[in-house]
């Protein structure tokens, strides 16, 4: 199934929207309301809502489409490997991505990659203590959900 899928997520106080093309996730967003043309039924949305209900899911098997510069790709791949329920800072993520955590240009690369992350949740920028594509209130809630279910 391809296209735009979305459902209202009371846990987040907004919707979760996923764009899918072929077998890859192209985008994730958290709009205030569900778009009228979005399909509410998709197996991936079922997984997301199980996760929002407290099920542990790393989503590391979800195929994502990344069309970003190579250095940003390395950052996003490193972010994808941050374990469920953990949070790292920008400098640590830079090191995980093979960048210099003392180089301001490298740290800017990390921050830019996180802000421009096309698939938050599946590349969990909420696990990074820094700027991300996930809205701050949603990121806080996702961190709380992971902390609660990892206890």
C-alpha cells in the first residue's frame, strides 16, 4: 500500500502521518489534525500505535528512503542506532557518526541532519538531546513513553 496514512494520536495530542512509496517510508510528520485524504489503515500505523500504547519497538526493520547528503546520512544512521529508551547529546551523536565532536562545522552537520530528518520516529531524533524534526512536545512524550516501558 502506498500513499499517505494518518491517524489521530491522543497520546501525542496530534496526528501521526506517514508517507509511503513502494516498500519505503518517505516521510513522517505530526500534524495537528489528520489530513482528509489520509488512509487511517496501514500495518505500519498499527505498529506505531502499539508503540504509543507502550509496546517496545525499535522500528529498525522499517525501510526508509533517505535523500540527504552523505554526512547527514551518517548522522541519521547513527541516530537510528541509539537504543530504545536512551538519550544522547549532539556531541556523542557526532562521534557515533564518525565526525569530530570538537569541530563546530561537524556539530552543525549533526544539528542540520536532525532538524531535516525526513522520517522522525523511524530515525528517532527524539533520542537526541538537541534539535530535531520531531516537535518538542512530541519528542518529550516519546521519551517519556520509552522511559515508562523500559522500567
